[in-house]
């Protein structure tokens, strides 16, 4: 079910490439405090820290498959498949962030639709899960526009770097709700 090696997905405006250290400069250029304000991890403060963030993302092999979101020749952000569950036939899409120039442009929706289509058609998933910060109304609205259904709030779901815990709002798309089957 879960891909064993990286692959590229392409749409009309977006290309999802396997994340690599070659994307560090582009990610660093679009990362700012507003982008990371509702994420459960801090913005990498230096270019070297961004490289370490990418290395950490790549080190999660069996749990995570990260992508760079590329528009034209520019790195717009990143997204990932997470936590494949072959028994439940589901996968999570997460660790998604885009630089502010791409907010509200439809780039995120296209990237997420590429991952959804691949999950249902190639990975034979029955369910795709998303989670977001309860304070991130923009992300929740984007998920609802994508067709995801709010499943509920999970308390104390994700540890933050400062030692506190973040709650998460969970969303999902079921196979029969998808436009891709």
C-alpha cells in the first residue's frame, strides 16, 4: 500500500517532487513566522536548520513520504504522506505548508488533490486523514473546500517544541466521497 520509493506527481500548475536537500534554499526563502504560526513545530531559524529539518523528514522512511510543492521553477512549500495503515487502508496527508505568496491561489488545493487521487487510485486507500490546529481557521476552510469532513477534536494530540501540547481537529475523505474513483 505505501510507496517504497519516492515519485513525482504533476498537475496543471503544481509538481510534487520527492523532497531533497536541493529544496532547502527554496523552502528557506518562503518560510516565515506567519507560515509556521499554527504548526506544531518551529520555523527552522537558519538555512542549516532547514537542511536538518529536511534530513529529519527524510529519515522517517516507513512513516513519512515528504514532497516539495513546486510551481514553475519555484519551491512553494512542502507536504507529506504520513502514517500508512495497511489494515485500515488509510494514510494521512500532513506537514503541509506553503509560503505566503501562494496562500489563496489554489496551489494547496491542487497539491492535496494530487495526493488524494494517488491515495485512492494507486494506493487503494479507503480513507485519507488530515489534522490541523483548532486555531487554524484558514486550514480548516481549505480542507472543507477540498471535500474533507470534520471528524472531531482530539485533545493533547501533538507535542510542541516548548513542551506544551496541541489539540488537533481531524478531517477525512472516504473513498466513496472521493471524485477519483
